[in-house]
C-alpha cells in the first residue's frame, strides 16, 4: 500500500494522518509533513497511525527527528498505532520519547 500523509493544524497542535507502509522510500514524505507542521510553531505533534501497516527503522528516525525538532517542551504522540508498529517502537526503546496511546 502506498504511503500517504495529510496534515491539519489547530492552535498549538499539528495532526498528521499516516496511511500505508512507512519505510526508507516513504520516510521523506513524513519528514516533509513534519517540517511543514513545525513551521506553524506547534508544541504537540499528533501522528494518527491506525492505518499505518508497517514501520521500518527509517520511520523510527522520522519520529526521532520530530521529537528533536519539537524540543524539550514539545510532545510527539502516536495515536492508535497497530501492534506491529508499537512493538517496533518498544523494541527500539523509544516509548519514553514517543507517547503512544489508543485513539
């Protein structure tokens, strides 16, 4: 399945909807969406991941990129990610940096 993103910004929160497989070929799309979201000076980045079917190490790097760009006071929240994605994040030891929650 092709990877797509859609971005909405409201107040200090940006939301990016993730659909498909997030791998080395598609990670640049997410980087672009993150950069666009952060131009709005948001303090919270929500990644809606219920339609994300796969995440490789390139996807993990994109999450770390977002976390770094938001700074200490910012927050990255992954919403509704399937087990295969949350397991990847936990195995990489990123659950302390990326907040994961059900919808």
